[in-house]
């Protein structure tokens, strides 16, 4: 997931295979890895990041960690700020019944909008993770909410 920084025009990418960010210059010529101090999830095969957005209220970034289903706040240098939002998402109707949070953005009123990629549902959350509403496309190929059979590659 890619996000453009409002302060300097650089791009930040959440790296799915690590807990790091990638910063690209506005002209896309320069590349810099921004290591985060997010803790490793013991026993997890995957503990990378699947989404990033800027939170103007805290002047920091929110990143999605599908394992252990949390949103963490990190500053511009990749340091965690202590803000962690737990995600209590409904279980999808798949074999393992584990939801997969993927992308996110901040709405105009400060609420978080989160994409869950298995059911292809979008959740509106308070800043503490409480679900305010949820949406899915009524013409989703595999139902509404989805069954997980047509969810690959979905994003916000």
C-alpha cells in the first residue's frame, strides 16, 4: 500500500514482507528504507504490514498489521508512538475463519476506514477500533459479505 506524505510529497510504502517502510522521493528517484521498531510477532509466519495512512491529528502514520490484527501508529522515522488499536473484526466464512485487515485511510471526520480482504468488507472505525459501520458491494462476485473466494488483490 502506498501513501503520499502531505509535508514533503514523498511516498511511503508499507512493506508486506517486513515491518519496515520504504520512502520514495517525490520524483521517484531516491529510495530509503525506514526501519520501524514494531516488535516481531513470535511464531507468526508473516508479520509484515499491509497498509499505511497519515493521521493529521497526530502528525504520524498508521500501519496495519494483519497479524495480530492491529493498527499501530509510527512517526516519520519509524518509531512506534505507543498508540495501538486492536481490531475485533467478524470472522469470515472461510476454513480458518481469520479476518485479514489490509488497507486503511482516515475519513474527513477522523474515523478510520479499514478494508478486510477476505470478505471484501470496509469497516468504519472509531479511533479506538470500535466498529461504527460496515459496507460491502452488493454485487460482490462471491456474495455480501464475501466468502473469500474472490478477494485476492483487493485494496482501499
